[in-house]
């Protein structure tokens, strides 16, 4: 199920449409945090009553808002996948003007020299060539077609996979978008136009992001997973980077293998970091019940003061493990005992859910 609570609905003629749940992130067995639906055929109607917070409560109740509240309602948070200074494709949650054409707007804010320039965090850049125009069309099967103008082809071939990943992950944040097809001037592309990266009949999150190819593994005995590690912007702000890697699962519990990969950390040349030390270990196989995954660690996961775990460790575990189908939250115990807190005061022996958006300042 999706981790997102916000919804957009179509006009009355589309209101009875069945909403598509989040697709598997890798091979149908993993999921991604997704946002609200976008209506098919790009016929957008904003259901303001579905938005969370005071704004939706006022509108649902039919109360008037003052000028300040009205101004706030003109902005919505949207995840845009941009390129950081290390060349990683990373989600950044930015406030965009409210619009009915949410998918088209999201792509327009990926264009260099466009409105995103005033919003870019330090060290980040837009992914689409300057001057690129875009149109979108959502099909009934959950495929969204992104049709770009000829300017789209004016990119460095070294950026080609990053561009495809950024488009795909930006558009698939919406609940009923399963995969992305690319057109240029109305002509369908089966490969990207500069370096011929395959597109086929569409690309989904199953194709991965920020691939880690440092270690060769047997494709038959391994599976692709996305791990979240930390990076730091030029002004010292931390953020999380998703990295797709392949894990050998022969004779291993899936969740244990993923946690072990987080403990092993990113490659030394990646520019990424992780607060989990090599002494940290699971004492038992994780137990999944009613969407909550319980992880029982040894005492090495604790900080120097009492039964406290670093918030960055908790965040990395939550973001990574809630990518898995059926995992909606995690809880942590040490030697089978609860009463653990993160450094921000969160009770982590109770279920901790994935945030609605990543890299918003919460982390």
C-alpha cells in the first residue's frame, strides 16, 4: 500500500475510477512511497478537501480563510528528482504553485533555466535541457506518456540514465502512475535519443536508481533493492540518497540481508555515509506482522547515553525497509527489550512509519 495520505480526485465523471495501488519497486516485490493519484487523460481536478492540515479542515467545514491562509493554500509540496553534486539522482521536496496539471508541472520543474532555478537547493541542478517543453497523457493501464520537444535531445550522454531515472521517479510519485513512456515531438522512443539507453514499452521504479555496480553478483541468485544512505550538501545540510544494488539472497532472509547491506554501508568511493557501525547485528530474523517489521538488534546499535538510537540510523532503516511490499512501518528492540528512543525523542519500539515525503527538512 502507498505511504502517502494525500489524494487528488478526478471530476465527477472519473470519481468512480478504481485507484491503482503502488506498483512493486523491483520485480513486483517491492514498493515505493507514492503520492496522490492524477486523473487519466490529464483532466485534472483538485480535490482541496483531501489535502491534509488546517486548509482542508476549513474548506471541508465551509469556513472562510483569511488572506494569509489563502496564500498558503496556493503552494503544494512536490517531490522533484534532481542531480546532486556527486551525480546522484535525489528527491528534494519543494513547494510549487498549486495547479490542476500536477504531472506536467512536475516535469516542467525539472527543466534547467525554468522556474525551478529559484528553488534549487545548494549543490543541486535540474535534469532536463533548457527550453524543453512537455506534455503528458495518462493511460488507463497506469502508463504515463511524457512527450518532450526537440530541445529534450540536447543533453550530455553522461546524464542520460540520470535523466531517465529523474523523469521516472518524479512521475511515479503519483499513486496511479506505474511506468513512463517517452516521446519526442510525438514520436515514441524505445531508446533514449543520445546514448541509446533502453526504454522499451516503458520504465518503472523497478528499473532502479543510482545503480551500485561496484560488486559483481550472480543475477540468478540475487535481487535488486534500494538502500538509503546519507550525503551532505555544500552548506552542511544532510539528505538521503537512494542507491539500487543487488544482494545475494541464497539461504538468507530477505529483510536480514537488506539490514546487513545497510550495516556494510556504501562503497568507499561513493561519497555517501552511514551511521551504522560494523558491530551492529540482528539477533533474530525480522518479524513482519500487520505491516509492522520488528527488528531485534544487539546493544551495538545504542548510543552512548542509555537506550537511545541515532535518528539517522532509524531514518535509514525506515526509508529502506518500507520500500518492501507489505512493510508499512518498523519497530526496534534490543536484546528483545523495548523502551527505545531515537535522538529526536521518537519511541522507536512502537511502529515508525515512512514519512510522506523525503528530504523535506524532517531528516
